[in-house]
C-alpha cells in the first residue's frame, strides 16, 4: 500500500502501525478490511430511522475502529457524533454532525482504494 496516499486520506500510518506491533503486513491487511465494516452504514440507517440508541452504538463502534486503525480525521468527527448521541433520546442534535463524518469516511475509503 502507498503510505503517502493513505496519509493524505487522513490515515496516521505510524500510529496504526504501532498498534499492530509495527507489523506492516498485519496493519495493511486490517486496513484492507475496513471498508467491509458495517458501523458507518448502521449509523446512516439508524439516523434515518430515528433510532438514537442504535446510532450511538454504531458510532461508538466506528469510533473505536477508527482509533485503532489510526483514522485520525474520521475518529475526530465520529467522536463528536458519539458524544452528541451518548444520552440522547432523539437524533436531532446528531444530524448536523454527519457531514464531517461522511466526508472523512469517504476520504478514507478513497485513500484505501487508491493506495492499492
């Protein structure tokens, strides 16, 4: 994988690599699996359905995955979303927070596709 492309896509390669015990093969295999993670689509679906609890759970999962993989920009935007949903009974405060999540998610996906 092209490290420069990954880093331009908001991926902190050094951080993610360190979390994988500096095993670049392992880290890159895990990164390649990220697009199959359903957390992002579950956030979108849950918000569309007005289900704050399910949206929180999916966002919390995506936050953890993002942190572990070094997806810094995505992590930062999802963190804000998670906190807005943490004690929410509705999604009204979460919807305006989605554009940066969408943008950062798309950026990571594009980087992963282009880094192959």
